[in-house]
C-alpha cells in the first residue's frame, strides 16, 4: 500500500500540508526556492520524520504578490 504525506484538514480532504517537491511543482519554482522561503521565515516548514519537510499551500499563497502590468492600449 503506498504511503501519503498529506494531512487532511476536515471533511473537504484538501491537503493542509504538502511536501516541498510537490509545492515547487504547484507554484512553478524549485524545491530550493521553497527551502529559502522557510529559511527567511516567509513560510513555516513542518518536519515529518527524519527527512520529510512539509509546507502549507495557504502560507505560500499568502506571500505571493500580483505584479501590475501596463496595458498596450494606454500607449
């Protein structure tokens, strides 16, 4: 039986914590970027066993910011 690292948060069954590699895939960055975010204190890392670090997708989304763009119609 395969193991999973997802921790369910209530009846909706969406993961409240995911592995660093999965987070990097979801947000289009490298695992190293996620580790740097943890090191800078931008997000929380949760140690699970000797090697696994989990992160919260909600925390990652909270540090994302929208970059304003200029419309071509304004030129």
